[in-house]
């Protein structure tokens, strides 16, 4: 009489592979942003207050401050992201607004990095009339 132990081991092996495969495609991969990101001209510093860990496959939130040694004046901020190697951006447009209670802190909601690979996150700092003054960016892998 044949034993069912081979079937049991085979079933357990298949189940383990399924769990492993699910883990590889879920929001389990993360990247950590640096504490500070300088704009290309060095005038602006983006200081990440909360949300430095970005995860793939979920909606991430970030709170950051903009610091200027000579005073920032009135500014606008836009946040976006892209996968340059794939020639596309984020699948959702994140919402960016001033955080309640602090006019130099900005809150970003809805950052969703939907694919594994090389990403770039952009902080565009503009004047009150909307012109882009400078960009700060950071690259990472998810």
C-alpha cells in the first residue's frame, strides 16, 4: 500500500510556494527616503518629517518641511514620481497641501508606486504664480 506522505509533502510545498509568490507581489517591498533632500540649486532643503519608508503597492503618505537659509517667501509645491526606464509616472496623482497647524510643513497623500523597479520622487517648488523655481529629487528601488 502506498503512503500519502508524498502527497502531503507535495501539497505543503505548493502551499509554501504560493505564499512566497504572494509575498513577492504584495506591498512587502520598501525603500527609505533620506532625512533631507536638497534642491538642484541647493537653496531649498526638503526635510522629511514623517513617512520616510515608502512601500510598493499601497498609498503612502509623507509629511515634509521646506527650509531655506535666506527665507522661502510664498511658495507652491507639487510632488510627483516616475520610472524613467519605463517612461511613465505614477498611476495616481498625489494630493499635496499644507499640513494643519504649520505653514511650512506639507502633507502628501496618495503616493502609490505600483511596480517594482527604479523610481524617482520629485518635489517641485514654485513661486506663488505657479512657475517652477527649482526641483529636488531622490531615486530609489522598490
